[in-house]
């Protein structure tokens, strides 16, 4: 087996340190919620300002989890995996045309010549091959 590239090794280390709980915590502020009385919740998602209140880090630019969007273009549906490779366990499927939120991308197992995989930002910690997701906005950043 050939040695891994430095980028792939670094990406593997990053992926190994991310957990579902960490993603759920990171993604939650980016999702707008409505209070039971119909009033918008407080925070960045409700205000749309892109900065949270009361923290020193609010003034610094940051990547908003799930800001990247894509559309599933696999006619038979897109299989979601627990690792960024075809050998990963099948943990779900998305139908053709589904709009997904993407957290970041890594290099993984090649699918029809494309070795990029997207980590979905829905809290499921699911990986999807970039080969079958068409970016709707800018291309996701590296994990």
C-alpha cells in the first residue's frame, strides 16, 4: 500500500477527532429555532447578523457550520456512510434532488474518479461522496 499524502493524513486525524456530539453542538447555533410562543429565538441564526452577542470571539470571522449547500444528483439516491470511503458502513440514504447542508470536505476513497467526501451538517455525522452532490453555492472548505 502506498504511503498516505500529508494532506490525507492530516484530514484523517481531523476526522478522527470530530464526534457526533461536537458536530451537534457546532451546528445547533446555525439553525434557526422558533420559541413556543412564535417569537424568534435569540442568537445568530434568528438575527441573521452572523455574530453572537456577548463574546470576544464574535468580532472575528468564522466559518458557519452548514453554510455550504448541495443537491443530490445520484438518480438512484445517495448512500450515506460512517466514514469517507465506500467501505464505510451504510447509515442512510437521500433521494435524488434533496438539498443538503455541508460542514466540510476531506479526501477519501475514490468514487468514479472523485476522491472528495462531504461531512453533512445535519448532526448525523454522515459522509457523502462529492461525486453525487452538486454544489449550489461556494465549494466547501477542507476539514
